[in-house]
């Protein structure tokens, strides 16, 4: 009970002293605190102004909107942090030890988060060098898909089966990357017999491609003879389509080719073998 009473007396004695110190601090540093508040207000205004300026510049360079917003937020945060440190110095806070502490902490964090920092640097490299943009179809490191998101730490690809592939950015920079862009070329073949009317078969294929709304007119489709096989002639069918139409268009063209060849009675290849008996039985 005695100890509790002593604690209460000490707290009662400390509370007025603390209040008095706070009052004296605001009286002695009133102008400095006011200056710091004004400085912070100016800093917020400068951050917004610089952010809008950078956003307009990135938009003129055709950067993706999510990437532009991310860069603008980072720039605003850095400006506000810098102005905040200056404001603390204006209020009488010793910022030199604070900056030194931040530097030491930064070194420790960088050593502990080398992978994340590597992804961050790689992400900034991708954002500014733009080897690909959202909507492009890319292939690298044995994975492929349409780019749906470019973040600071990773890039998201949409696979043809609608699954997502998350690739760390440090795995992308410095690797061989195949960028198909926003369109792809189908590589289809159709086989006909040697006795078939080749001109008619090619004409039917061209008609099918012209009637398919997913086939692009530019670049023009490539149709011709791909190879001469043992018992068939392979026709090459290579139209250009948008990335999202790649799979369904392939199936639709194959079905249309089969139906057209049957309707026009174009000869289908039949495997043939010549058999010779060297020692016929008597």
C-alpha cells in the first residue's frame, strides 16, 4: 500500500512538470513549430504539383496507367518524407542522428531483403525501358502468356488456360525474351492427296480466312504449300489474329477446312505402301 501511495505521489508530481515542460516548449519554439507546419503544407503542395507534372509526362510517353500512378505515388512519398525531415529540423529536433540511423537501418534492410530489392530495381528497369507493355504476349524462361499487370516486384501473365503466371522481375531482366506483341500468327497445316486439285484447295482456304471475322486483314494471311510428304501435300495456313483469339480461331479454321474439303470432294491423303515379294512362294 505504501509503495502504491508513493507511485501515485510521483505521478502526481510528474504530471504538472510534464505539462509545464510542454507549455514552455511551445512558448519557446512557437515560431519554429508554425514554420514547420507551413513548411509541411508547402511540401504537400509541391508533392502534388510534381506528381501531376510527372503524370502528364508519363502519359505523353504512353506509359500504362497503373505504372504511372505507382511512380507518381513513390515520388510524392519521397518529397513528403524529405520535407518532413526538414520540418523536424526546424522544430529543433536533431536530424543528423536520425539520418544516420535511417542510413544504418537502410543498410541492414537492404542486406536482409536482397531478393526484394533486386525485384524492385528490375521492376523500375522494366517500367522505364519498356521491353513489353500490358496486353503484349511474351515468352521467357519456359513460360508464356499475355501481360496483365506490371508491378514493382513482379509481372503477371495470363496463360491460355486462364491461369495466372507470376514472374519475379529479377528473372525477366537480363534474360532472352520473345515479345509477340498484341497479335500472333497461327501455324496451321492441312493435308491433301497428290491427286487433289491444289488450286481449288488453296482457294477454299483463302475463302475460309476471308469469312472468319477473327482473322486480321493486315498483316495478310500466308497460304501455300508447306511440304511434300510421302503420301500427302501439306498446305500451310498462317493467318494473323489477336492474342485473345488465338485458340478459338485455330479450332474454327480447322473445322471450316474439313467441311469445305468434304463439300468440294477434295482428295484426302491415304497412306500407301508398295510391297514387293522378293521370294514369292510357289
